[in-house]
């Protein structure tokens, strides 16, 4: 069993007081999707930063269920990705 100190991918921080909720939808992006970054797979929820057709979104997998955030321009979703890792959005 891996410990958090042996993980190579980041773990999102616990949600901070007043953090924003992202809107999660069933997968709707079709076509070629490129996963850019991801969180560690040892957690119950795994997040992936994805790009498709010039836009980017965050994919969340929880217990086999897959959800996707709205899609934004790449520079905008990177701020949201950093906020997710810091516990400022969930």
C-alpha cells in the first residue's frame, strides 16, 4: 500500500472555508481528449485536467462515476485547477 509521501501526483487540499462548488455534469465532451494533469489515484476522488478542441475542463471520477466541469479557455481552467488543488473549489 502506498503512503501519501510516496505518491508522485498531487492530492487536492481539503476544502477551505467558503470554497466554491464547481458545477459537475455527466460527461458531454466528445472527440479527442488529452489529459494534461491529474491527481493521485490513491484518493477516493481522482481529478484530471483535460483539453479538447481548444477548450479545457476538469474531469472527476468518484467510485466509478465520471463527471465533467464546464469547459473554458485553457488559461482560465488553469486558475480553477490550482484552486482545486489548494482547496478553494470543490
